[in-house]
C-alpha cells in the first residue's frame, strides 16, 4: 500500500497550487475517497489536507525571502484565494506573519516532499560536510580560532572534532534530551543536575561527567569571542537549543552567538545571529511551566515548541499512531515512528518509553 500512497504524494505535489478534490485523487488512484484519505494518514502520520497546507506554506517562504513579489501575488500563486487567508495560515504554522518573515528571514522547520517507499531513515551525514565551507571561512575571518562550536549530541561532536570541520575552533557536545523529564532553574545548578539525573535514570556523577563537564568546562575556563550553536530543526534539537541559549544568558555571555540550523534531509545549513535576551524566561515558560508562549521568536523554535506542547498531551499524534499500529512488533513500531515523525527528532529510547506508557508496560 505504501507505493499507492507514494503515488498519491507524487500526484498531489504536481497539483499543490491548483486545487483539486479528494474525489479526483481517488479516481486516479482507483480507490474510494475515504480509503485514500485513511491510508494517507495511516502511513504518513498527517492528514492529506494538513500535508498540503504545510507544503504550500513552506514553499511560499522561498518567494518571501528571495523575491520582491507582492505578498498577495505569492498567496495567489501558492493556492490561497486571499492574502488574509494566506497570512493566517503562515502565522499558524510559523508563528509570525509573512511580512515579518520577509523583513527578517530566519530559520524555519523544513517541510520537504514525503518519500515513503524507501526504508531509509534520515540521519545527519557529516561526511557531506553539511555545505559549511563558506560558513567556516566567514567565521574564521572574523574570530580566528577564538570560537566554540556547541554540537547537539555526542555523535555530531565526534564527527566535527575528528574532521576539524570548523578548523582550529574548539568543540563541545550538548548531551541532553530536554524535551523529556522535568527541569528546573538555574540550569546546571545542583537541583537541576539531580533532577535530570533522576529523570534519565543515571547517577548524578554520570550525568555531570557526560552532560555538564564537556560544556561547562569549556565555557568556564576559556573566554570565547564567538559561540556557534549547531542544532537541527526538529523539536528535540530546538528544546536543547532553547536550554543552551538560556544558559548563555544565565552566565552573562557577552560574545557573538551564531545559530547554524541544520536541515538533516538536504544537508543545508542556515546561519542566523542570535541576540540574547528573553531566552531564560522562554525556557521557564515552556520547559518548566509547559505553556505556549505568546511572543515572537524564530519560526523554527516556535514550531519546535508547538510540537513539544503536543507531546505533553496524554493523547497526541504519536500516541494515536502507536494505538493504531498495535499489530506491529516493538522493533517495527519504533522504526516506523522514526520515519513518520522526523519533525520530533526523538530517538528509539524516547519512543520505547512512550510505547511502554501507551501499552501499559511501564515497570
């Protein structure tokens, strides 16, 4: 059936901006409208209507950032009947208006065309060097070796360090999963460390050695003119990024902060200068109080927070998917979740915990 759904995706992609009915799609596929809709959602984890909305809005962002077309024309060219309906849809997904995005294009979570006929699960391929040569040269010219690269996780850290992808810079991993378990403030206080260690079911000593020492050691014992944060677009990475930014505010860091948003499917890197200020309060509101903030922020972080809030619900799109696929083995279900929900960025450990909770297998 996945080949039929891939045909649906291909057919829809060719007509994204034209407008068509589900009946037309079903006639082309040779199945009933209900069956097409049901199978699309079952295999992709998103409704056909939502998929089209995400793709149209994402593709329209290129026109906003790279052309001088009127916003009305962009709206009409991307399948919207009015500028108002386009603006509402854009703001609902990215958290800012099209005009605000055009004035200051910032990283947003990519919605690339779905491919479900392959067994591949996208992972970061550092060997392709993430198209970072220009970024490396630009930062090196400004700051020479006085740069700390903070990488999201140990795997990314090892590959950057081994291949010296940012030259003579220093490297430090952020080995955390801030989207799960409780948090407190100040970050990396004794209370914070104890709480996180308990949540991860490790000793305090192990937590401090694995998570705290690599990051805090670099920041405490050497002053850097520039810190470059390498984090993906998914929810997992965005909650980690938010924590690191809040921590930099906490220690009153005064240098330049770059965020390099890594798109793990295309290997593109989007560079943004971050102005510190407000991230500590955002950290408290989101990760401590579990509230959706009512303030403007980078679209990619807004999207990550929206997904984080979805994850806090007892019934969410991931738990629904698990219940709907209870015939799968544990291995098959985890593999499927990794592929269907890449925007969350969760790993097998997090998914196993969610599966246990849904299926009542908590120890």
